[in-house]
């Protein structure tokens, strides 16, 4: 996966639409139906885009949608929405994981909001709550950047836009939607963790764990984008709840939490200028 491959995908899209997104939103496991809130100007099946990495994971629908959020006379700035993502564990190729981020940047997006489903580790959390990602722990130890001197990107690590974080906190407070905050840890997956691993992560100060998002944040930061991340705590992590953890539980909780997730996300997008 090279810059040329992203370029080819970009040119394909530009032939179909001249829509210039200002914000890109990546919808994680079970959150894809947020797309129903978008007044879509254009939707493309990602499988039809040259070189676009298609996800094999259930719950990742794989469409990219250009549009706006419209509500009670308010209209958002132009939005590009990715329904689903590819995970590092699917291919072991980090460039595939950040393809959509490079594409969003090339299409003009200056702001990125990433979302995911994650296992809760902080004992104050409950399944079904939302968490603003304040920092990340990269225990997959993979980075989507190269050391090439010719490359134009900056070698940043995670860093979040504090104005955007405040906008998210204010939106949640005004809507009375409970929003936790914490550190998200990326593990390779695809298996869920052992109880001992979760104990270790808790000792390390991790609040929620998942299998995505961190490389996307690193890539977007290196491209100079403003970034924020929100996790849906779809389950309490291994050893912290009596129910057996499964992908079905993850998508079921995401379904139940759709309403508060969608309400908050709509408000966030409407407030970004
Ligand atoms: N662990 C890792 N990834 C996850 C989890 C979990 O408990 N829940 C949703 N994604």
C-alpha cells in the first residue's frame, strides 16, 4: 500500500464527486448505523474504490459516505464518514489500517473523530457508557510511519486537540449524556484478553482496551489533523463481569447504546466549525 495507491483511490473518488469534507468520522464495531443520521450527498461502497482495504469483520459495513448532519435548522460542516474499518490483525499490514486516514486527509478533512467499541477496565465504568480517549497505550508496538528522510509527515505520537476535547465534553454535559474519560490501550487481537492480561493493563493505568484506533490517531496527527477519539464501552473486560465475552455481546451493547452515541455524535459534529 503506497501513497500512489491512495492517490489512485483519491482520483477515482474525485471523478465521482467533488465533495470536500472538513471532518472525517470513523465508525467502529456496531456503530455503523450512525450513518442513517447523515443527509448523504454521495455514498460509495468501499469495495468499488481501487486499492481500498475491505474489512472482513462482521459489523463493519464498509461504505464511505459524504454528507452533512442537518437538525432543527442547523447544518454541519461537510462530513466524510467511514462505516467500519480494517484492523491490523486482518492483514498484518499497517498501511492498510491507515489507508482511510490518508484518503480523508487527501480529500481535504482537517479534523478526524475516531470511534470504537472497547472493553472497560476502569471499575467505575459500565458497559454501554461512552469514554473520551485522553491518551493511548500502544502495546501492539506498531507505528504507521516510516523513517524515510524524504517523507513529508511528522513523527508525532498521539496528541489530542484540547479545543475539540472541550467541545465534546460540553456537548455531553449539555445533553446530559454521561461521558467517561480515560486511556485506551491497543492490543493486536483478534482474541480477547485473558483475565491476567486485564489485571496487568489495569496496573498500567489503562481504562479501556481494544484492537484498533491508535494507528489511525498516530497517522492523522502526523498529517497535522486535529483528532479526537470516543470509545463505546461495549463490555467489561475479561474477568470483570460474569458474562462470557463475545463479538455478539460487543455488537449488541453497541446497538443498545446507539441512541446516546448518535445524539452525542450529531451534536459534536454540528458544533465543529
Ligand atoms: N477487548 C478487546 N477489544 C474489545 C473488547 C475487549 O474486551 N471489547 C470490544 N473490543
